[in-house]
């Protein structure tokens, strides 16, 4: 899950309900900086604490297996391993699709280009700078631990597989093959627009004609070490109920049925919409 590696993380304790809440302090405007006059104290500036709420949801899938299937399979543990791999891929694919939909729909700025991508990428950078969006200097390791690894600083942009060639043709584009290093490159990263500090990643979850750019504090999600660690669940033959030909639950007196399943508790949200920039590319 690539996008999840660029989110602020929050762990949730057990029995904490279904509400995921983040807090951050709003920026102080430059208009709150006063000219000082000797002996006169200017008006105070209040720090504003902003709350952002999102719902925690459950996702899961399972597959049945029978005693005959297990008898025919060469290795029962191999069957469960293969099933787990397929279920994990399906779960991660669905979750990442949902994350991109939320991020794109929550973008606070939409920039439309009619063909001059170089000019509009400068507008993307300007929008991120105006929002005081920090560049990403770390990414999540991708493990169940919440540690991070350093990366060369940059704002990250996500484009469709087909539109990636448009960014490769942009001015001052440096291909990932020419970075001179290979550590901590994001899956799907194609290169960087050096003068703008925009690192570009291609994704199957972005449709043609759109791109998403994010600052360091744009997104939030449940911690990798928290509730959203996927659980792989095996109910061996006879442990649960069976499914008859009509799809109805039955008892399993002869230990003929079992299930393999996966589930995850997940939460994802836009924290700062002004640090989510949507670029819409119009073909002319």
C-alpha cells in the first residue's frame, strides 16, 4: 500500500469505539505579527486546535475449503499460504483504492491544465508552498512496526500508468534509473522534477487525466502497528459451519468444511485539504 506510507499515524486502544480523531494546531497568519510600539503590548494571538474526525471500518474476505479439497492438495499448509497471499493482495488492493478516492475527493485545490504541464506543475508547487506543506523526509517501512526510513526530501505526486509518460517529458525530469542511489525508492516511483522538488509515482489507482500531490501533513491513518494489522484466520474442518448447495449455513457433523479468511480494521482521512492538490489534465 504505497499511499499509506505517506500518512500521519495514530494508534487506537481497544474498546475505543469506531471514531478516528486527529488533532493539529492551525497556522498563525502573518497578519497576527504586529509592529511593536514602546510600552504598548499588542493583541495576543490564540493558537487554534483543529479536530478532524473519520470513521473506523472493517474489511474482510474468506474462502471455503472441503475435506476432499484438502485430501487432494499436496500440502495443507501450502494451501493456506497461497490463500493468505491472494486474500492479502485483494484486501490491500481494495483499501488502497479507497484511500486514493478519499484523498482525491478531499483535495482542497484543483488545478486544471490545458496542455502546458510544465507551467501547471509550477502552480502545484506554489499551492503546496502557500499551504506551508512540508516535504516528505521519511516514509513508513511497510512492516507492522511503525518505524520510518529517510528519503530525499520532496513532495510526492501520483499519476496514472499511461499519464506517467507526460511527466517523463516534463522539463528537468530525472528518471529514477539516474538517481545514483537505490535505497528508499517508493514502489512505482518513476523519477523527480528536480527544480520543483516533485517526486512522481505511477499508480493503477489514478485514472487517466488526473494526478494527486500531497504534502507531509496532508493525510492520516491508523498506525501500522495498531488495529489495521491484517488478521489471517483459519477455521479447520469441522470448526465452523458448512455451506450447502443453496448457500445456506449448515452443521458440519462430518468435518467436511473449513474456511480461510482475512480481516482488517482500517481508518484513513484527509487532515489538511490545502496540502492535497488535484491536477486535472485536459487533452486539447
